[in-house]
């Protein structure tokens, strides 16, 4: 297999002598900054690094370190990159996801950031560590992956990746101190074959869902965005189906989260619906996997028996070992109505 030697650099490497670097690498990935679109968060060496790579004809991509706590902040981070890339043509833009405490929002933020980068005309990808990916992003393959694992053993993430960052301690002429180095397996820069991208979805997906209540049993399915309930009766089962892609969901009842399911069949007691059919549900989490671009997310809300209003809408929840920051409902308060829709990201 052909391998390409790619270094990634930032202000941490100081002033790089790119003339000495050239000839010792195949390409570079340059940090342009971190966080939201604030000029003071531009990387101190961004201008020097990008201008030198362009002057010397060194192929380069860029990356931005993320601090986004939600999709709104991820949008700002995308604007940060797009502002700095005016007049430049990197072969890719990578979203660096590794900040402690933000694992639960990784997939949603990656979708938002990468979609905005692509809309601006650039190729987008995601960077993270093997352990982070397997904890928070397992199965994610909507955008190309660059995976970090300092080891002689290649990353094991269960999906294809285009780059493996295998060391933080490479030595390269022209750079004082150590530098990160990766192996890439496809020549993504000038003259290369086009990068693979997910297939464009031709029709908007449709979501349908139904409920089972404690005293009135199964209620007829409804379609996206509509409220379903039955005489303020506690809901003890929820099933969700989509016309394309996959939906994952889990419910909280009896003081615990039940295993997540992906089915849409009241007769399937293992994977067809969420709930046990007898215990009132007080919270739910949902995540939608789009089949291709454009991407959609699940947006959902519930209403409890003691309220005349729905709780605020909740957007795609990334499942983790804890309850996660985004849950529809309130523990201890059974809900009696639910509505779900798919919104384009």
C-alpha cells in the first residue's frame, strides 16, 4: 500500500524553515486556529506557514481545534476557518475533536462544521483519537477520518480512515523540536483521484412514530412534526421508523435507561420499540443517521402530564455511558405526548 508522509504543525513548532522541510515530507496540515470566529484565536503562525507552503509548492490541508459545546458554536468555528481560507486552496479542512467534556456533541458538531465547510467549496474531514472515536463516535463515517494513535498497531475504529497520526515525536529538518507525523493512504492533493464522498440523498427522509399508553394501549402512528398522545395517559412505549437512513433511540423508565433500539415494530420485543409496555416513560433520547447528503437530524420534544406545554425541542443526542446533555423529558415526570421531526442540518 502506498503511504504518504504528512506532518501537522501549529504555533507550537515556532518559526518553521519550510525550505528545509520541503523534500522530507509529502504534505502538511496547518492549524489555522481554535474555537469560534474570533481573530485573537487565529494560530500565531498561520499566515507564515500557509504563505510558505504556497510559495514552495508544498501541498497543505488545514485544521481547527474545536471547543464547540453545540451546533451554533460549531457554525462559528466553520466561519472561523472560512474567513482565514479566503484566497487559499487547501486540499482538505479537518475538524479537531478532542476537548475534554465535549464528547457527547462530537457527531452533531462534526456534521454541522463539515457541512458548512463543504458549502463554502472545501473538502471536509474529522480528526480525533482512536479512544475518543470508539467512545463517542463509533460507526461515524459521514466524512473522511484522520485518526490519532501513537502505537505500532494501526487504529481499530471499525470504519475506513484516510490518515493515521502515529507519532508526536518525529524529527524533520527545518523544524526545531518534535512534530506530529501521519501516514496517509491516498494522494488527496493536486493531481490525485477525487476523494470519495457519501452519495447525495435524492429525497428528504420521512419519519413516522407511534406510542403505547398505560391505559389505552397502542395509538395510531403519525408523521414528522405532529403531536401524538391519548387523553393525557402516560406513555409506556415508543416506536420510530424512517424512510431512509437509521434512527437510534432509547427511553428512560423505572429509574433507568433501557437499551437503545433501531426498529419500528410493536411485535419485535427486542429491537422494535422502546419501553416495557407497563412502566411510564419520563425521558427519551434519539439520534438519526442520514443515508447521504444533505444531512438531517432528529429534533424532538415531549409534554408531561402536569404541563400544558411541550418542553423545548431537543436535537440529535449522541449516546454515551452517562445520560448525556440532551434529553427530552424530566426524570420522575412521565410524559404523555411526543412529537418528532427531521430537520436539515
